[in-house]
């Protein structure tokens, strides 16, 4: 097995472990056992558990960014608003289909690390900005196409959308009512789709 494949395997396994168990409930020993990655190689590449979590987060968001780009730049969909819907409904469905057992690592690390000014907290903020900017660009395009109301800044609408995604992920895990997730998104898109300036 080549070195790149080894690193991808350990990052993928770490991603799943952190999403299922969280940062504090996942130990280095468990990671090493699951991946059969040598301890010396782990510390050579990642330096620490926190360094590993930062790399896992980058790996996780790289996958999200690829998915977002495929949906936000889909040539078969001409509407920017529909592109937003397609991506976020897919995220809702993925959460429902997993029975909310796999938390987003951005959300997971934000909750666990809070506002502590450490490496992982800074990395989490940086990675969130990557997906926020992509969503914002699509939201701005939808406003330019007059599909989305323009009396509210695109930045605020984008923030509200992520509030719904992260809020519903948490609430649906608690109340076990998956229909609420999609319903909240549908309500959001209905509310932002009425552009009073286009009337």
C-alpha cells in the first residue's frame, strides 16, 4: 500500500469516527486500531490528535466542496435558486437517511471546542468559511437572477440557511422527526423566493 493511500485511509476512518463519536470520545489508540496505521507514522504526519483532527476536517470539507461545486455548477440546472435547493435538500436527505447518526465535523468540532482559541477551533472557522463562501456566491447569483429577494443581504440569507441546516441537524437528532428538516428548508426557500423589488 502506498503512502498516499495509507494517509487517505486514515483520514477517511478518522472522519467517520469523529462524525460518529466526536473529538473527545475518539482516542488515538482507537484510530490506530481501526486503520492499522503505524503509531510512528501517525505522529510523523500529524504531530498530535489535534493536528490529525485539523487534517481530517480539511479532508471532510474537501469532499463537501466537491459536492457543492457539482451541484452549484450543474450545467443541467439553469436556476441558481434550484441549485441551492438541490444541494441543501440532498444534505437534508443524507441526514435523514443516516438517522442523524453522522454529525457534520464542522458542527461537531464547533460544539466541542467552543470559542477556545486553539488550532482546531481556528481550523473549524476557516473550513466553515470555505463552504459559506461557495453558498454565498450561489445565493448572490440567485439574487442577480431575481429568484431570491434582494431586500435582505445575501450574506444574511446564507447565514440563515446554515442556521437552519445546523439547527435542524441538532433538533432532529433530539425529536426524531425527520420531516421537520425538509419542511424547515422548504419554508426558508419559500420565504426568500418572493422578491418584492421584482414585482
